[in-house]
C-alpha cells in the first residue's frame, strides 16, 4: 500500500482559471471541519507579508479563485448518513467555486465529513453548521435565497429549470429518508434529475455534482462574470486564503 500524499496547500493546478471556462456555454463534526486548522501564532506575519513572497503565478492562481467565488449559490446537506458523501459534496462545491455550504449533522456529535475525501477542500469553504434542515432553510430564505430540495414529488422541477437570475440554495437530504417533512415544507420547491437507465436514483454526491455544476454555470452566464463577491469581500477572502495556505505549507514542511 502506497503512503498517502501530504495535503497540498493549493487545490488544482497552479494555472489561473480562464474566465472563458466559467462564463458562457463553453464554459464534518465541527472538530473535523475546523479543529485541525492551526491557530495563528501571536507573532505570525500579516497576509500582506506572505503575499509579497509569492510568485506571480501563485498570486494569479489565488486571485483567480477569489474572483470566481459565488456567494449567491450554496448547498444545504441535511442529515446525510455517510460522511464520505458529505465530504465529496463539499469537495465538489469548492471546486465549482461555491463560497459557502451549510451542514446539518445526522445526529448531534456525529462526524459529518471525511478529510481523505475532501482533500482539504473544506478548508477553502465557509462551512456553516446548522441545527436543523428547516432552520437552515428559514435562515437562507430570510436572507434572500430560494431553497430547492432534491426530492421526487409530482411537482418537482427539472434541475435544468431552476432559476439562475437570483440567489439559490440546493438542499440534499438523508440518503434513505430524504429531507424531513418540515424541511420540505419550508423550501421554495423541489427539483429532480431525470434518469435514463434502470437505476432509480443517483448517489447523493453525484446528484449534487450534476445539479451544482449546471446551476453554477447558469448563474455565471446570467452574471456575465466568474464570481459575485464585492471588492471588499474579495480582499478579505484573498487574505484568508493567503494565510491559510501559509499555515498548510508549514504543516506539510514540518512533516517531512
């Protein structure tokens, strides 16, 4: 059995994201999610200091990721049973440029994600733990989101018909039970992904990948730009990514 590679401080290639790939038709428990992230040392240099040490290529990579972040598309994971599924969805969401995810544990104290599956992608996301699916839905709707649950109901929309001209959250419920009745009642509506084979449904992580990939691309086409963060939010996120990358790089170096 080969040794597991150490986590990389940067996800993906170092090539900056081409905006043309993002716009247009071509286009865990809290301990698991947060507890292993090192606290900054009191004497740690500023983000500006680390930024000054980076190569032009690395700076371009960071900036391209920041510029492509979408805060108007998010995902809610409601009581998923398998932490591998949660981790896979978080990894997909981060890779598609989603800025934040909301996670409801299956039971209080349960692990909700697996780091070997996220490959540290969860560190680059804002992961918001939620007490209940219905509570997450109500909070999102009060902040201007429509929340659409993946669920087979007679009036479920095709995933390709979800709106791209407004803020949208996609909710995925427990693999066996689906979203709780009170969660569904709080949602804007439901959506479905059509099946062309004998298989009745996709794995929840695959369903999330299909729906999120379509919706993020549609949202970027509507916006006519890769991301939607304000200038102030982009500066803050760039500083956060710079500091986090420096800490992860130090951890990898210390293990060698």
